[in-house]
C-alpha cells in the first residue's frame, strides 16, 4: 500500500523540538525525510537528558523516528555543494535556526528559488515581524508571550506554563498544515513558496478562546469564571474552562497526587449526579434546580459531588458517571498512560528497538489515514545514511571518501 506522501522529499534542517515534531509527522505520512546534522555532534538533543550512556537520548529518539540522517558541514565548500544538490532534489526545506542564521550562510530564500523554483521553504521562528523578530524563543518564552501563561494557574498564584509543549510541538503541527497547503497549491501553480510560522503566533492561536474572553471582559465580569474579582485582563481561573459549562477536578480515593477526576456539570447532568451523590432533594430544590440558580453556588455544587467521588477511585467514578452520561475524565499521570495496554493495542504507544539504547516506548502518530497506515520506525543514528544519500545524489565512492576525510560530511 502506498503512503499519502510517498515520493515527497523533505530536507529537514530542523533541530530540538519544534521542527522535528513536524517533520516526523511528514515521515509518518510517507515522506522521505532527510535530516541534515552537523558532523560529530548532530542535533543537540542527541546528547541532552541522556539516560543511557553513549546512546541517543529519548528527547531525540521520540522526535526523529522514520527519518534518514546525513551529516553535512555547510561551512565547507563541498558540504555547501551537497546541500545545494539536496535542495535541487527535494520538495520541501524545513528549518528552525535562529533568526538570520541560514541567510548569513548564503542560504537565502532567493538562492533556494534559483536552485529549485518548486521548492517549499518552511521556517519556524520565535516571533513574527515586529519588535521581537530578531529575538530567540524557547517553549516557555513562547507560552509566556503568546498569552498562555497569564491565563493558566490559580487566581492567587503566579502565571503558569502548561506541561503540553504548545510552543514547540504546537508550532511544528501548525507548520505542517502550511507545508501541506503549499504542496497542494504547487500542484496547480508549479511554484514553491515560503511558509513562515512563529511560535508565539501558534500559542496565541491555541489560546483564541482567551482572546474571546479579553474582549468580553471589557464589558464586565465573566460569570462563567469562578473568580471573585476581575480586572481589565483575562484572569487565571484554576481548572475552570470559562466556556459556559462548569467543571472542576475533584478528589478521589485513595488520595494520591493524581487521584482526581474532572467533572463537568451540564444542565442534563444535575439530576443523575445528585442521584449518585444521594442528594435527590437538590434536584427540585429552587436553590439548585436550574443552571441560573447553581451559578453563584458552583463551589458548593462541586463540594457536594466531591463528598461522593472521594469514596471511590477515579476509574470507578469514571465508570459510574459515563453510565449516567455525565462528562468526566480521570486525571491520568504519565505512569498511568505509560502502562495503559489499550494504547499499545491500538498502536498509539509503540515499543521500538534501537541498536544502542535498546527498546524504548515511542508515541505514535495522532493522525490516522485509512489508506496510509503508519509504521513507526526507530530514529536514525548520527549520519547513518550519509553515504547512501550521497550515492543517490550521484557522488562516487572516491568522492564520498574524500569528503569524509576533509570533514565536509
């Protein structure tokens, strides 16, 4: 069976997380992703947070599966020539270097177009055009400047970043949407184009409901938020969604740090919830019977429900609430998820063999195509495919040996 992106070649000049997240998705969809790395070192994450001495870190392996690796020194004349040959043969270039790095090395958009008018050049940067365009950004910087941190956490606590990598991985996914659109448009025009995505822009896009609430708060307090006081900016609202349906994380047995279940009170949920909690009298009580009556008493409502949830495990609560058609979700720790056999059975968690670090668990593709199933393969060793790719570009054995000796590859 052919893959969705079979025949598409990606020149992957990305590193760390934002870019590799995106190119890995393309590789899972069938593209030939050629990862360009610096000889002798490679992607810096190969050596970061190592848990097995002398082996690539999990940070690297989990973001670079299904790719081929070539080592190229783009400062060496012959190394630069190799990169130019790759540009001529590839469909997409992706990079997330610091601002101006590739331009200063002579690899400008104009030069890429001269080499290959059909090339799609995708760049990930910290910021879009404006006062911060030349500044570097990292995951938490993007979360802070994209609006996420100021709206995350508790009313009386500091701004808080989320554990989800919305700045890095979120930007990588946004970039792939642009790359796929550019590939589709190229089918009609025959021309490549620039794709530019900023990390802070991607974070703000994921926080669009908070921009919605910023405009609403200018007209008065937000009744859907549990906060007592409102200023002129969207507040931190704890675990409340602010979306109109009250929700809270409630304690469960046996009382561990993640023994909680998130419960949402929708209008049809009140009756079954009160029956489960043994408080049937509140179904018709005028002080609780309607959403309008409950709104000023939301903390009390959840306290009533928590007196029931705390007597059961989070999985028992989930089973009972789903039986009653009440939206809920247990708080799953990473250990819970790692040990969830159903995720392995459906191929979303995959055990992968690696020649130097042994077996490890890889998160699989969150995107499923019926005619392009994903087979998760291990990440490449540093420069593992250098000679193979150089041969594909037309270099002979003697030329390849000479380039290795000169440090060009």
